């Protein structure tokens, strides 16, 4: 587990943009299974991928169409919440950072770490915005 002071700026990067932190399995269940659409960003400290994932998520939610709920769980910090979110993201293997879009409790779009790493934030945001336009 990472020290809270280490991850605080990385958490705030999303929460200041309106993302709701899910820190328990129950919060994850409620957010994902609620009617409408939910974006779940699995945040992480990984500089090579998360450094682009967080800005991409922030850019994407400025799209005209966006999810009913925008949420985040933090890998290496909120282990139980992340494990619960990953159950909903099967059959994709665990990866962080990653992003899942759910509609009425079903996974409809997923971006794995290998689709984030080395990509500019704008390209990742376009991918998410296209999913928002389709499902939201």
C-alpha cells in the first residue's frame, strides 16, 4: 500500500475534476449497478501510463455527452474497492491504470493499460468521448 501523502496529488487530480472516489466494495457495487452510465477509472501511481490516463479522463468528461457518474478507485491504496471493480471488468485482466464504462451494470467499453501507455492524453480522451457518444 502506498502512503497517503504520496498518492494525495494523484487522487486530487481526478476528484478536483468531479470524480467520486469509491473506497469500498459496497460503493463500487452501488455505482456500477445503478441505472445509467458509470465511468470507473482505476487510478495508479505508474508514471508511464497514469500520467496520461488522469488528464485523458479529465478531458473526456468535458465532452457534451458524458456518463451519469464519473468515479475512481486507486490501485495500491483501496485494495478491496479495486478488487470489486475488477470483478465487473472481467474478462479483462487486472491492469492499472485502466478505465471501464458501464451502462446499467454492464461493461460496454474498456481501456486497458497497454492502450494508455505511450499514448497522448488527447488520443485516450477521444477514445473515451467516442464511447460516451455511443453509450451515454
